[in-house]
């Protein structure tokens, strides 16, 4: 069996698509849950948008609910609105909404310089840490069992 290896240090969208499709097919074949998540409506988006009095976005959250999990992807607030309890309220609202959508657990990732202590104060626990990513910091996976 002969082959060759080509090394590219630039974007190659066609190759990325090829690998994505092959991995998806493998996962679908070997995992019922992956196969089911490909069905229309199986992965449900959840967006919480916070606006000021001028109807300008000042922060919020994007997440998805699937496999009985709330997976939080993006969570940010303008500096002027931090430390006022809005984040805690928003996270609680996201968890409550996700529970109504069938979630029993929540998952997120954060860097050491971001919001680990905030999430711990909300009941999240570190289940994984990658040290020195980025250099001099850590990257955490955190989970919480929802009530």
C-alpha cells in the first residue's frame, strides 16, 4: 500500500469538509446518540440577549441543548455591566430554560483568566484541566448537574 503525505500550512476548506464528513459518518455508525443528534431539531439553540435602555446589546449567551445537556458556548458582558449580578441571573435563566428543554446537566469551557471562579460560585465543577494552554494559564472543562 503506497501513499504520500502533503503538508499544507494554509486553509483548505475542501479537505476540512472531507474529514468532517468522514468523522461524522464514523460517529453515526458507532454512536446512536451522534446519529440521533443529526436529526432536524435534535440540537436546539438557546440564546439569551441582554440589552440596555437604548436597545443596544450589552452581553448575553449562546448555547445548545442536546443529549440531555446544556452546552454553553459563548457568555460575555460589557465591562460596565459586570459584577452587578446580571451574569448569575442570566446563567440561572439559561439553566432553567434548558431544564424545560430536557437538560439535566450543563457543560462549558473557560480559561483561567476568564470566569472559572464565577462558574464555581454557581455550582460548576472542574472536570478537566489543560495546563499551560495558553502558555502560563489553564483551560478548564466544567460541568454542573441541574436540579
